[in-house]
């Protein structure tokens, strides 16, 4: 085998091992580690311009939740605003005993779950988890996003928004935690993010 090709393969393997290690899940003991419901209140903030988009604040929003999964995006209009989606769980969906029986994946800006047998009622899963499109307000938050691992606890403050562009494209946040399917995701302009 060509030495250059071997070196490239070794570098790719090392990079893959590093990325896997960096994003390995954090495991907790049994019990709810993020028991509180998200907080949503009215907002008086006016529309503002952000990266070529007009953002309309719909509500003030804060959440402390367990990260169930992360997915980064690099292509499409949505990725220009939101480079990362976080699937978040709170209440029973932050409990290791429950989550060990649920398979969670993300893709195409959706969050999916599958069970062979329900550890809690289906509706409890639906109203205690959300796919969250994160719009980082600054580069510091954007850098933090790239390091978040499943299992970590995130505290997020910001605004649920509707994003519009001059060509007619728009993206609107859900304003309730009990909806499912297309349009049920939260689109959050994040001004504060802490990870533990």
C-alpha cells in the first residue's frame, strides 16, 4: 500500500476516534436530572435583523433539559441560521431508566424515537421531549454547540422566533410543548447557554 495513502487512512481513523470520544454520551444514574418544565412568557421585543434574516420574537423562552441527541447541519437555508439541532428531554425524558428503553435519532431537521415496549405512556414521551433548532446569538454560543454531548444538561435562555427572508422563505417556532410532527419544533434564538 502506498505510504501516503496509509498515512491518510491513519489520520482519518485517528480523527474518527477523536470525534467519537469527544461526542460520547454522558451516562447518569436512575432518576430525573432535569425535572422542570420549560418556561415560556410573552415578549415585547421588536423584530431585528440577524445574518440576512428578519427574526420576529414570539415568546421569551428558557429550558433546562437533558440532551438526548445532537445533529449538525451544513447545507440549506436553515443551516445558515441554525447549525445544530438539540433533541432535549425533561421530566421523565431526563431519566436514565426511561431513556435506556428508547432509541433516539435525528435527521432532516426532525427528531425520531422508537420503543419495543413503552417504559412510560406515549403521550408522556411526546410532551417531555422536543427537537430544538438552535440559532446561536454569537460565536461563543456557536462554539459551545459544537462540543455538546448527549446526556449533558443544557440551560438555554432566549426567544422562540419566526425567521423570514426577503425571498419569502420563513421558519416559525412552535409555541407549545404538546404538539408533534412537522411544525412542532422549537426555533430558539439563544442568548445564553450553559452546559454541565
